C-alpha cells in the first residue's frame, strides 16, 4: 500500500517545504513535465507525492482523499467546521507565518477591542438601518470568532481579493483578513484590534482523520511526521 | 397532510387564526438580517439561478411577519404547522413546528397571557398535560438597571447579554475591574480635545482621518457618531461598577420563585435596594394576576429573573415550557417580540407575541412511554 503526501505546488511555500523535506532526508523527485503534478521520493516508493494548490490540499485532506499534506493552518481551519475532528495538526513548520485579524478603520478612534466592536455592532442597525458589514474570505473563522465574542448582529460580505480596500470602497465597514507584516493594512488606514487576532497561522503538516489506513501505512505516516517534525526542531 | 397536522389546524382555526401559505423555500436575506450572520451556520442555504440566496424554512415567525407586513393589515392572528429545517447537534435537522403569531394587539398584558394560554392548550391537545413553565421578563431587568442609575452604554451592554449568565458575569467583571475600556494610545492633540470635552475638536480629528482613508460619511459610521461614542467612553473609563451595586444586581439575577410569590419577591427586592421599578413591575403584576386566573391544572409557573432569549428583537415577557422541571429541551417557547417588525422594515412600531411548539418532542416522549410508534395519530 501507499500513502500520499501533498505539497504546495508554487511560490515560496513550495520552496520552503522542499527545503524542509530535504533536511528531513527525503529526496523528492519533481514532476517530469510541467503538466504533471505527481512527484516521488527516491528510495521510498510507498510514499507518493502530489503537488497541489494550498487550498486544494486543505480540501483533499478534509475529504479524506489524501492522508498527509502541507498547507496553511488558516486554509485548513477555514475549509471545515470543527477542523480538529477532520484533521490532525501534526507539526508547525516554522514558515509561512501570517495572522488572520479583525481590522477596523483608523478613524474609528473609539474602537480598540472586540468589546468596543460588540457595542458598535449592536447599535449599528438602529442607526444605519442595516447590520455592520464585514468583508472577508474567511467565513468559517469569522463566524466562529464573532460567535465566541457573543456578536451575532453583523453580515459577511464575501471578498476574494483586495479585502483591505473594502471599507474605502464602501462595500464593508470592517475586515477580517490575513496579514504577515501589517503594512498593507496600514497603507489602507486600517488598524488591528488589540484582542483581534483570530488565528496565528503558519504552514502545518496535517494528517487527515478521514482516511482509512492499514497498520503499515499508519506506521509510515507516523514516521514521516516524526522525521519532518525533527527537521523543524533541528534547522541545519 | 398527516392526521396530526389536520388536528392542529382545526385547533388554530378555533382560536381565530388565519393560516397563511408559507413556502418551504424562503429568501435568506431578511432572516440573516433579523437573526444575524451567526444563524447561517444553523440553517440550510441554497441559491437560485439569479444568485439570490434562499434557505429552507428555518422557522415560521419571520416569514409570517413578512407576510403580515405585505398584507398591509394592522392587526391579525396567524397560526401554522409544518416542517422546519435547522442544523442541530442531537436531533434531526428536519422537524415539525406549530404555533401562533399574534400581531398588532394593543392590549399587551392580555396578549401575553393569551400567548401562554394558547401554547399550554396546544401542548394539551398533543397529549402533554403535566407542564412546567419558566417565565422571564427583560423589561424588569432593564428597569432595575435604569433605577440603579447605571450609564446608558452599560445598560445597553448588559441588556444585550440578558439571558446568558456567563456573558453577563463577564460584563460585570469588566465593569467592576481595571480593564474597563481604557482609551489606549491616542495622539496628544486628540487627547487634549477629549480632556477638554471639545466635541467639535474630536469630530474634526475623526473627519481628518476619514478623509485621509477615503472613507465616506454616508457609507457607514459618521464622524459625529464616532466622536460621541469616544467621549462617552472617556467619561466612563474612570467609572467602576461599585461593589454594592454589583451585589444588588446579582441578588436580582438570583431570583427564582413560583410565579405566585414572584411579585412579593420583586417588591421586597425593590424596597431593600431602594429602587423604584414603576410601570414594568405593575405590568408584571397585572400579567401574573391574569395568568393565575387561567385553568392551570398540572401546570407549574416559575419566574426566573435571569431568564431571557438572546435574540435582540425579544423585548419583554418570554417563556419556555417543559414536560418536567428537569427536562433539558423545551416543548415550546415564546414571548413578546415588539422589535421584530421594525427590524423587518416596518416604519410603524407593531407589537407582537408568538410561540412555537416542537411537535416532534411531544411525540417522542409519549411514544416511548406508551410503547407506540412515532407515527402521529389523532391527538384530539
């Protein structure tokens, strides 16, 4: 039997993942031609490699179509409710760090915390005859976060790009978005609430809980996870 | 249609209810707007070919209210029985609800009493004769907050979390503690304007920031609104909820008594705390008296001061009915929702009460007791 390990197919995430796997002693063979997404590990034929987009990896793990994958924790938690039931987060990989945050216009000088936002959201409908609008691509994370803070009166406006521009464009009042340095938010005159960090995300090695494995496959999966985790702890 | 549904419809007609046609597929927009985004996780959404969001009917109250508004009538009673769809952890997502919505009745105490009487009678029709009712009244809680002289911003926050003991406690902790909404880092010019109570100055600072960010005042919060809230917050940042006031509030929230004793308990609380509860308490008293005149054999009524529903359009009297005091899930729930019609777009304020019975829960229990099948037989 074999198991599949899915790796990000492009960008810095791909490079950093491959570097980490090399340190863990896996000799990854890249796809033969540009159209193929299948790779392999020299000397370890029972471990198949698939190169997929980071969001596809999250979906395939949740569907139980692959056993193991490297993707951002934000994408994994966004793609399914109660992510820990579907996925086992086996190792944080130390790269791809970015935070999912709640950000409001800097002009909202009266709003610094989620409690402030709760007050504003509650009064919003009476004042403006519509609920507070939040632009985000993170439906799941936003709904959970606001529910945890007891805020129900708001609406999500889906935003699949340039979310930080939504308040100035008038399509939303505030945003929930991912940021690594905060500079894009700053350039758009937005500020992060002091207790508004929804998730500190980074690249994770994730196993699917929805895939059936033989005892040998399970042992292989565990040993792959252990080797990768050890390589994270001992940067060469 | 099942025999049971026919029986319920007959009951509704006898009680002078119109039976409006409410489709299984409902536009999602008004439901999300009224109940909030959070409900999206608990309903079944779909879309039509024009991309309009639709959902499987998650309840009847909002669709019935929309139908009422569309009819242009001032006052009417509506009844319904049918399937609703909600994502629930331990029970099937498809289940049957029946209930009455009484819209536009001006005599509010009479409407409250009738609402509870109707729901008890409907449960009796379904074979549930032993009932325990928990009653609450948000208006009393709000009167207590007001009589204690708490600032409006605090009253609003506490009122919003009424019915949720954990959140209420967290609110009280915050209001009595050190982290009571400090202003954080502000630039010196702004801080000076706040300290001087210079509203125009603060507003000017906000406006400058809005301009710089390209925010339009018409699109959302205005500079005046932001400045006003900041000044309120500044005024409150040094104020703490005094320990004796907190004790008083906690004493109030701990009231839990048979309804026949509740009035006396509330009076003595008000006297001890030395706060007048005025009209809300009079209304409570009148309602309790009228409830006492109902035929309530085998029905226990209990008032819990902390009992409320956490939906912002419920405004006063609310209740839940169980088969026994320790039953986890209610057989029915209802109350007064005077704010819903305006939330749904009505210019005029229209008072309303209503209740819904979880028909399947009344079946499941009796079926297991009688050893019968769950299939609904004639209840009448």
